[in-house]
C-alpha cells in the first residue's frame, strides 16, 4: 500500500516545476476552456513510483492561442485570426522524476540507467474514440540530473521528442505511451487544448 511519506513526497514533486526550460510556462488561455498542452501523471517504473510531466511546444505557437466560445463550438484564435491546426512540427519535453519506493522502510535510490535508456515511446493522435499514429515521431535526447526535492534527493530524466504531422486539427488530443524495456506499457498520457 502506498504510504503517507511517499504520498507526501510525490505531492511535493508535483509542486516543484518539473524541469528548467528556456521556454516560459505556457500561459492559461484568456478565455475559458482553452488550456495548456501538457502531460501530467503518476506512474510505476520498475517497482517504484514516479511523477511524469511533459510540455508540448513550440511556445511561440501556444503563447497567444486563446479560445472563443461560439454557439456550437470553441474557436481557437491567435494573432493572425482563427487557428484550425497545430504547427507541422511540435516538440515534447518529458520529465520523469523519482523514484519513490513503495515501502516506507526502503531506502530511496536512483533509477537504473539501463532501464531508463531502454524505455520506448509511441505517439498517436486521438479524435473521439479513434486513434491514429503521428506521421513522424522521434526521440532527440535523453538525459539525467538531480531534481530539486524538499526532503529527499531524486533523479530527473528528461526526454525530448519531435512530432511532425500536417493539418492536425487543434481539437485532436496527443497521446503518448511510455513502454518498458520488457515491452510493458507503463503510462498512457494525453494532452489537449
């Protein structure tokens, strides 16, 4: 069972910005019902709990994007007028922070480097109940650093990806799967506006 100290640690990890970026935090929309494109979830990797957070860019596209409610739908607007599709090239910066052991008596350690480098990722677009793979999805980098933590030292693995696809409506969701080296699905994350 998940113990109190571990729960407090995970909540503290969520309160800390997941990574330092040269991009500013994506602003909330100026109108209701239009949010940031982010992933955020808890997971279990190799027997330990983790916090997962991802930001979708480019920030230059999302910074002025806002929503206007019409009678039958939400209209996305930017500086040029109505926006209907995502840019042909998106970036994902994914942060995995932990590990937090399941047992309150277990000593926290570090992620197994081979395990973390062996993770694979898959991306799909989701419209309604239908999933379709993105046209081009590739991992650019994987790195590790120490994450700031209020109580215990934790590792932060940062993965960077690029998604290339044309004419994807802004109403679609981006779904990211994290798969273990043993081909087990560890997380399914979804981001939408």
